[in-house]
C-alpha cells in the first residue's frame, strides 16, 4: 500500500493540472432530506500530502467513494438558516454536489441565498488553477487547515449582481468547495455567512 501511495504521489507531482469545471452551477437533481443521507466511508490517503498534488487523472478514488456532501447534520444547515431540503447531484464525475437554500422568506426584504457543497477528486493544486475563481487569497479552515477564498460571478438578480464567494480546501481524497451566493434582491454579507457555514461544516467533512 505504501508503495502504491508513493507511486501515485510521484505521478501527481509530474502531471499537468487538468481543466476544472465551475463549482457554482446549480444542477437539476433529485430532492431528498439530508437527515436521511448516508455518508460513505473515508477514502484512503493517496499521497504524502493527501491529494494536494495528485491530479484527478491520477487519483484512484472513484466518485462513488467520495464523501456525501448531503450528509451534513441539521445543526450545520441551521447555522445560517438554510432549509432542511436539499438537491443532490452526482451526474458530473468526478464531482458530488449538494445544494442548500434559505427557501422563501415571509417578506420581500428577507435575505435569500444558496449554498453548494461539492467534493471531487480534483487536487487542491488543480482547484487553484480554476479560472472561474477571481481574487484568490490564502485562508484556513477549522484547525488551521490550508484553504483559499475566492470570488465568482454568475448571472444577475434583477439589477443586482449575483456574485458569490467560495472557500476551497484539500482532503485525503481530493478537495472540498463551498460556494455561497445571493438569490434575492436584499444585500447579504456573503463572506460572514460563508465563514460561519464552513466553520460549522468542517468538523463533519472527512479529512
């Protein structure tokens, strides 16, 4: 097993970064309750730094082995008032995506936003090369785990810019990306909401 890990790590260190698909797209998918979702077991580490430098093309982890992002417990969703219902999608390998939202508030001035939690076998290094991300800056999550924050932009809501913010970090199986974006007219503090949600989610995400 150790020999295999060293082989994968050497291959990853030499391979060029592959193109990474965007992480903010909402994808049509089935609706289910996250309370019923079952996470898969944690995949093995495939390199000396997890998969920080192992590209998806060299990563032996299969999509079905990836952690289920719809398995986040209710208290994580409630940390920023997301509703219990989610949309999950595994239709674009090597991504697994779970989408959360605030639902419809009681008034037109209520803040409204969505969150996409994605896991993939793309390495942390590859994610940094994703040209979807703008204003990439270093950050940490949880216990000081290296991460980066980035801005992205997608469409518009009326006259308002529908900009989002992302946090991405590497794992033993690839990477995790959390995208938070407005869905209504009322201004939101995207950075603060993302920090709160990612802090609540991090302890429940396999390392």
